[in-house]
């Protein structure tokens, strides 16, 4: 068994869930998280005052899979979570491996 953890944009959650369902994966854990990284946040306007939002909302998905499903699951999540921009999905597999799907795209 492998535990795959991926952090994606919240609006892609349903697409990822449907994609995983299409290959027979039914159980997953979803957590709302905030992230800070290359996106650097953005400016918001509230009651006439501008302020900086550094941590952006994200969704973390944990899914337990069979060893032989690993590459298929990573590929299907990468495609379902893709927004056309870099660092669409950040994966963690076990305690030692981590990569962003932006490195897999050319």
C-alpha cells in the first residue's frame, strides 16, 4: 500500500474525485489547508483598504492505493487538477519523495 498526498486548488477537487472514481478509487480524505510558495499571495481590497493575503487556500487529498496503482494515480490526478499554470498539484509519496507535476509537463 502507498499513501499519496496531493495539494491542489480547491475548485479542482470535484474533477479529481471524479477522475479517481473512474479508476475505481472510492475512499479519500480531504482537508482544507493554506499554502505559501511560488504564487506569493495577492492583494485584496476590504472596506477601501488594500491588504496582502500571503497564504492561499488549498485542498489536501490523502488516498491509500495499491503499489501497482501509483503511476496511474499520479497521472490521473495531474490531468484532473491541471489548470494550465505551473505547480498545479504538489505530490508527496511516503516520507521521502515529493515533486510537483509541473516538472512532468513540457
